[in-house]
C-alpha cells in the first residue's frame, strides 16, 4: 500500500513538473517573438487606424466585442454595427495614431493615444482633427477585443 502511495505521488509530481515546464516554455516563446500585451495592443490600434484609412470596417469587426460601445468626440454613442458601417462610408486621406500608452490590468488593458485624421467621416462631414482617445480591451477566449472607445478633440 505504501509503495502504491509513493508511485501515485511521484506520478502526480512528474505530471505537475511537465505542465509547469510547458507553461514556462510557452512564456519564453512569447518573449522571444515579442508577443507581449503591450506590443499586441499597439499593433491592433495601428491596424485599426490603417483599416479606417482604407474604409475597411470588416478588418476591425473581429477586434470589437459584440457589446462594443463607442463615444465619439462629438458626444454621440455608437454600437459595433454602427461603428463598422460608419467606417465603411468614411473616406480619409490621413488616419494615424501616435503617443500610444498601454496600461495592462490582467485580462484587460486601457490603451490611450492621439489620432490625427483628415477626410470625410461616415456621415459625410469633413474632418480635419486631432483627438485624444482611450480604448478598453479585454482578453476573451484567448484574443483581445475592444469593449469601449472614447475620444475628445485636442485644440
């Protein structure tokens, strides 16, 4: 009976060590490839700006959670469907983000930055603006999704 307990304990210990080693190797792989939270979210914010420049709302669709809410710089509020539709109608000559700061909080993060845009928005209104914005991201099912975005004009 004692031998059986020793074998069971050794088996559990070896299994735990193997799992820990796999986790450590995955973490090291993430560090080697630069796949950290800050870089992932900066990349996604830049992809969003490029999609805006290309009027490609479909490219942004997977980045936004189903319950996404956008508070625009004019105070209007838009859901995911409205935000994507407006992006498809917009025609920008400039859409750039800068001054990106990422503040992670476990499986969520707040990203702030400055947006510079020039063109026509999704409502047909001419835009030549600089805005400060904040996006709230949450990691859901292993992927980052934006749940809220808000912006304000810079003078």
